[in-house]
C-alpha cells in the first residue's frame, strides 16, 4: 500500500481523494506526488509550506529529459489545490512548463503486425517472469483487437470477462467511467482458452492477467515486454509504446470505414464510445492520420492477427 510520510502527506491524500470524487484517476498524479513526498521527507522534513524554492528545487532534481515537465504539472496541480483549500502555496506558472513534444503514433503495416505477434507467440519461458509466454500473446492481441488502453487490459478483472455474452466490462477507466466492450468470436475464444489455462495455474484469481495472487502485472512490465517483442520482431517501431496497439485499432477501424464508403461523421460517435474517449474530438484526432499516410502504410484487414473489427 502506498503511504505518504512528509508534512504534506494529509494534503496530498486529500487532493487525490478530491480528484477521484470529481471522476479523475488517482494514478495521474500519484507517483509524481509520491516522489515529491519522499523528497520533502528526506531533504526538507520540517518544510510545511509549498514555496517557490521548494517547488523549483524538486522539479530540477533528476536527469530524465522528459520528467521535469511532468513534475512541474504535478506540483502546479498541487499548488492550485492548496490555494483552493485556503492554504498559502506557490502555484507554478504555466509559462514555466515546457510543452510536451508529441509525435504521430506508429502505424503498423500488416507485415510488421505479423512479425510482432509472431514474436509474442515465440517469447521464451522465463524463470523471473513465469507464464509470460502465455500472457503476452493474449494481452497484446486484446489491446489491439478491442482498442483498450494498456492499463485497461492489464487491470482487467476475471469477472469482467463475460464469455457467454462476449462482453468485457472496463471498470473505472479514464475519469472513473465504466464501459462495456463487445469481443469478436476469434478473440473471445483466445480469452476463454487462456482463462482455463490460467485458472489451472492460479485457481480463483482476481485479475484476468495475474502476476501473483491478487496482483496484476505492473505497467513497467508490460512496457518492457512490448519493447522486447519489438526487438525480437526485427527492431520494428522503435520509440513506440504499447499504446501504439490501441492507436492502430482506431486507425484500422477508420481505414476500413473509409474503404467501405461510410460517413465518418455518422460512425465516429460509435468509435468514441467503444474506445472510452471523453469527446468526439479525441477520436477525430485519428482522422488526420489517414489521408497522407493511408497508402504508405499498406493497411489491410490484418487477417490472422486480430479478429475483424465489426463495430
């Protein structure tokens, strides 16, 4: 269980609980604020006011290039919360936060997807990561086949997979919203077979993909496993993350609709609901990837890799 120990501990806990009550996910600022809490507990144990000096000193600590902006956003949010509660605090100006650079998601070609899933199917057994040879082929196909966020797939509970109704229940995802996701027949059969095998290994498990009893695989394990599979597939898609599989679900669905002559203005809301986006604009983001990149990617049906999308 994660606990905070600095003077700011009660205020950090209160902020996270307040954000959850508004529908935000606790994990958004949990780990950067945990880092801030430990920094204060070890370096400034008696500091009880969020000052400019304290905030900037913490933001500048560390060597990761992309992390300071993430820390700055977290400490700004904390400062804003303290101000809302009537507590004197420094609020980091937005002008001080470098905008995060964004790049277009990698669109896999059919050949790249074939190579990637061939690599997942051939991942060797590991003493330090038991059962990964069964977990990874199903986990990554689930992300791509249903357009799930990686954390939605890895935190999927066993009772949320309804094989009889061919429905997944994604619980408390972004902004703590639930949604129901239909599953294609081929993928459903794969999930059913994995469930039976995993149940023999760990009877009565809580999570569908479980590292240890009552414990899902951590996000860093999923990310590292994805990178390993990319290397085994021939060093494809360098710099991408497991989110690329979700992005490819969206672009392939839209591509299929374009090829079928469907009106995207009519069908886009369906994709928005399916993927759990907050707004149509979040889904429409993928449309601008299609015109100039559609021909170059060689996207087709990805037959044999994932079940055909029938949304």
